[in-house]
């Protein structure tokens, strides 16, 4: 059976690690992990690591020309929404310019480009969203990701955009937390937390997103795909589930409004995704939020 050579950018991040660890033992795949700086993953078997800074155009061309992967999965991005609002230059470099470098290289070498995007390209007035709904970002982060989508859509090589929502999970050496780990950590310390009850999402287990990305690569599926969790809930409900799962004091969770939190970047109120297309085309089968918490709990137990 012919092997599919897949190169992953941002391999030190949560999604990048989940793709590598989830598929490194698959004999039909030849995986190349790439990131700026060294490989931060403990297990370095079953795949190769190459240092590649996607903001460096000549480096991107040089690595892709040498390796000639069948597909590139771009998981690298600046995803801190408030940091993007405050630092447009850094946001543009990682989320727009770097994507242009990848697109140009994939175009020149006819490589399938799979780019990860976000529900934050929408204004949240009409969620949950389907793939062909009209984007209208509220934040600079959302704008940057929409620009990157437009770059990918201009490609003459095969391209795919994988949109996702509020990714949760745990892995080694994490540089950023996520809503589940933040809530669990704060409640364990007995801290009161303010949680919005007017934002709704379909939270996504990182493993499910990794599987969705790889299904796109393996099936050579092109176009836009929504890959998220299947349970629609408010952030407040989500945190209540976290408290119940780990038997933590829910009286510490205080209802708040988005307006009251006064964050630098605007958030879309109601997003979440309709998943019919991914389920039908890719056989995508997301876990429930309850199952996602059980998986995260098992991983926390194994790492402690």
C-alpha cells in the first residue's frame, strides 16, 4: 500500500501533537513534524522532525521542495484572541503572511494544502453555522483567519479549509491552556471564576480535530469542512460540566455576561457548527462532551 507523506506545521502545539501521536504508528503514513525551534515532544519515534519557521519564506520553500509531501496540514497560528487584538503585526505575520508562504510553496509543488480555521470568522448572530454561511468577523483574530482562508481559496493546488470551535485537550509542554483546564485548575484551588452565559459553542476535543484533519488528507477531500464537537452549549454550561465531572465546587462558578468581562477582542455570541458535510463526506464521528472529559481525565491521570 502506498504511503501518504504528510507534513504538519506547528507540531509542538496541542493539535500538532495530537496529529503526530494519533497517527505515528499508522504504516500507511509517513509523518513529518515541523515547528519553529526544536521538537518539544517527548516521544520522538514513528515520525521525523524538521525545524521550519513558516514566517520564513525561503525555509518553507526549501523544506517542502526537499520533502515533497503529498499534503501539508497547517496547525500553526496565533490563536490568543486578545493578544491578536493588541498586536496586529504579530497576528498578521503568523496568521496571514505565513499562510501565503505555505500557499505559494504548495502551489509551486502541487501539494494538497489543509489549513485550520475558526468559528471566529463569523459574527455569532446566526449560529450554529454551515460551511457556506457568510463570514463577518468581529475581532482582529477572526479577520486574520478569514484573510488566510481567502489566500488558501486562491490556490491552484488542491486545498481544504478545516474550521473548528473552542479546542480542548491536554498534552505535554503546553504553551497555552484551554477552557477545560483553566476551569478545572481554578476550581481545584478554590477560586471564584466569572463565566459567560451568553456565548454558545460546540467544544472540540483535540483528538477529534486531529482525526478530522487526517481524514481530509487521507481521502484527498477538498473544499471547506466543519470539524468540531457535536454538543452545543453555553460556556457557563461547559464549566458546570467540568465541575460535575471532577466533583469540584460549582458554587464558585459565577454567571457573567460578555459585556461585563470587558475583553479587548469582541467574541461572537452564538457559533458552533453543523457537521453533516463532514459526517457524510469523511465519516467524521466526534465524541460527546462527556466522552471528551473522560479522555482528558484519563490523560491527566496517566501523566501525573
